[in-house]
């Protein structure tokens, strides 16, 4: 990848092995290399609610997620009927994709360098999205921030949720790991 200064940069996987790994060992004084937190997977979800029954909307959402991630999503269905929410068993509720290895690092690089800077009035992602195990969850309100999505092909603005799963044991380890990757977290 070539950054905006014209200098060729390494992708995030090699950056982790060469630099981030050693920085985390120094910061947290790990005695064993297996204690160092790393990325496990990135999961992208879109809840469709009642729109899941509309085949046109479902197919459009599947196509958008497939274009964004480069991987075909899985359709999620209700396991039980809940009358109060008008949900029946086996009713389509959303779609999900799990990215690992090369696709995960490629998506994370695109997210950090292209997608998040395109968000209007972006001041960084909140630290409240971390759970106590160092995993990070956040949502995007619209799909138009992804460069692959063409404005003319959008029939409705729909958001999506992104979960970054790590092997970190604490919230502070998860924050340090994502900051080392260059994730724009607000203070």
C-alpha cells in the first residue's frame, strides 16, 4: 500500500509482527509471547428487522455487505417466536459476515485509512465500545462511507455494526492494541 506521502507502507499484518508485537511486550511487560494480544476476527452485522421479509431489500443488503467485505454474508434467522415483537421462528432478522486472516487485515486497513476519515464531523471512536475483555464494538449509521458503495445504487440508508474481537484479557490491553494499529480512538 502507498500512503499519501508516496512512501510504500507495510500492511497491518506485517506491521503487527514487526512493530506492534514488540511495543505491546514493552508496554505490558509480558513474559510469554502468547500473552501478547492479537486480532482474532472482525464481524460485520446488519439487522433488518421487518425488512428481512422483503426479498428485494434482503438481496440489496446482501449485495452491499458482499461488496464491502469481499465475502458473502450469512442470513440470520430467529430461533424462537416472540409474539410481542411479531417475530416468528425461522424469520429472517439480519445478515452477518465474519472476517479472519487476510480479509480481516484488508478490511481493517480500509476501515482505518479510508472509511472512518470519510465520516462527517468525525472526532474519533468512543472508548465506551470496549468490553471488559478488550473487544471493540461500534456502529456506522450509513453504508455510503465505504468507497465501493455507489450513491446512485442506494435505495435507503442502512447502518451496520462492526465487532473487533481480540485475545486481550483487559480493556486497557484492547485499547493499546487498537491504538497501535492506528485506530482513531477519542480520548
